[in-house]
C-alpha cells in the first residue's frame, strides 16, 4: 500500500485536489444511493411511502452524527500528531475512536429501537405514513453498528492521506445499495422493508472494508486493540463536538420542518408538503454532501501543517478549498435551473407534487454560493483546533434557520418554510467570514509562538 500523499511537502493545489476530489465523489455517490432509495420508493410504492421514509431521514441523520462525533473529532487530532511525528499518540487516538464507536453503536441501537414509535409521530409522521416509517426505521436502526463504524472509521483512513481508499469505502456501499435496491423492492416485492435491508447490507460491506484496511500492517497508523485512555476519549469528544452538533442539529431542523409543514399544511396538504420537502432535501444533499467531501478530504492538509506550524501552506490550502467549493456551487446553481424538473420526475409522476417540488428546490438553493463560503470556513476552523469558534458559526446559522422556520409559516403560509434555508445561508456566511478573517491571523500567530518556545526548550535541554 503506497502512501502517495506527503501532507507536509507536496505542492498544495495538486495535494488538495488529490484529497478532496475522491472524497467529494465518494460523498456524491453516497448521497446518490440514499436518493435511489427514495426514487425507487416513490416510483414503486407511492407518495405516502416516500413521505414516510422522509420522516425517517432526520433520525438517520441523527444516528450518523454520532459517527461524525468520533470520526471528525479524532481524525484531525490524529493528523496533528502525525504532523508532529508522534505516531504512538496517533495510534492511541485511532484505537480510542474505535472503542467509542463500538460503545455508542450499542447504546444507540437500544435507545432508538425502544423509542422509535414515539419519535416517528413526534417527527412528522401521520396515520397514513406511520407504517412505512416504522418498517424502514426498525430495519435501519438494527444496522446502527455498521453505519457508525463505516462512517466514523473512514475519517481516520482519509486523515492518513488515503483519500482513494476512503472513496472506495463509500463507493462500495453505495454501488451495492444501488444494485440491491431494485432486487429487494421489486423482485422480492418487499417495498420499504427491501430498501432498508439493501441499505444495511451495503453498510456491512463498507464497515468490513474500512476495518480490514485500518488493520492492515501496511497502514502508517494501524488500528489495534488497547491503550484506551479516558483523557483521549475526552479530547476526541471535545474536538468532535462541533461537527456532531452541526449534523445533529440538521436532523432537528428537518424534524421541525416536517412538523411545521404538517401543522400549517393541515390534513392532506401536510403530507403533500412533507413529500415535496423529502424531494427538496434530497436535492440539497447533492450540494452539501459533495461540498462536505471537499472540506473533509482537505482537513488533513490543514491539521497536518498546523501541527508543523507551516502558515504558508495552510493559507494556500484554504484558498484552494474555498475556491473548489464556490466553483462546485456555481455549477450546481446552473444545474438547478436547467435539470431540476428532470430530477423531480424520478421521484413522482404527480404533476402537482412535481411542479411544487421544482419551485421549492429553486427557493431552497437560492443562496448556495454564500453557503460555499460558510462550509469550508467552519470545517477548516475545526481542523485548526478552534472548535468553539466553528461551533458558534454553525450554531448561529442553525438558529437563524430555526427562527425563520418558526416565524415565516405562522406569518405567511406553510410554503414560506422553504425560504428559511436561503435566509440562513446568506446571513450566516457573512458573519462566519467576518469572524474567520478576524481570528485566523491570531490562531496562526499563537501556533508559531508555541513552536518557537518548544524549539527553544529543546535547544536548552542538553546543557541543563
């Protein structure tokens, strides 16, 4: 296994591309298989089934956020230790991350299986959609271990510079899911249950691949059992708190969106709006997941060079990452205004749902260019170790979204809920950019001083 990326010395732009593009493509394929799930369900089972699975989406997101707590909390720490040349501490972080995911998967499986009926009704299910949501959620929750391990441990693989293997982990599960979906849904006539079973089998395959890869003796930092320390667990949790809350709060906002649409839409109309929201959210994932792949794949460059104290490489990398995100969102903006009707037609042939979903997609994605600045600045602030700042910027955006979500439908109509996303995107991007420009020079200056003191102490030690 050849380690092809030198995080500290390779030219920055090609390095960022080699790390970001495979991860971006992996996340794109990853979101495609969740879309394929919904596409087959909408076309093969019906709009009510699609709404039922849409109600499950926030719970699925909430479960995956715990994988991000460990993966996105531990992987930057591991990359920093690798940048410092401290392989032993990097291995300890990897081992403790594995243990955390193991414990969390057991706890979450038990909690969600016993509480899913209440959660589904709270989160926007109706009498007409509950049966579909309950079936999907029961099967998906049973595979929580594999979902958390596949997502969480893959971040540690990418952090070592193996973005290609990270892409393979995701694509293995995605391709397998796309192949199995029609088999279980149509050939075996299992409907929603078939879609959930196909997803769990795919996650098992991804989990096995990433764990076997990390256990390989050819890995620079190899997964093993032992060297568990409570302090390491605390550091991983503290570092991962920001991405965890970002993703977990996304699920809460999805829950509020579905609930608001049901409440202000009323009987019948509420289910129609939730169906449209499911399609709209699926489209937004085509933007946010690949963009998250760019920022996640590039984090090792930022964290490694922060550990080395190379401010020049960090600044170059940041410019490259933000530029990639903006370019991608410009492309997606053009795609929205040309291909969104075709996209929606994959989910439904109902003319009313089709027309409304296309309109809502254009509203929802109106401010994705500012979002293209918000995403990399928050994620790379985390990579620099500034967890509190990243958390504040993310939380501010979610609060603006939540406030808009609660007030606009009450003041205008249920449809006005779809304006909450662009309002949050543009306001939060402005605030995040201002804060980053203020704090970034101070963070770099502080790190430079720390390394200077360490170097001075090392020089004095022999004469002591």
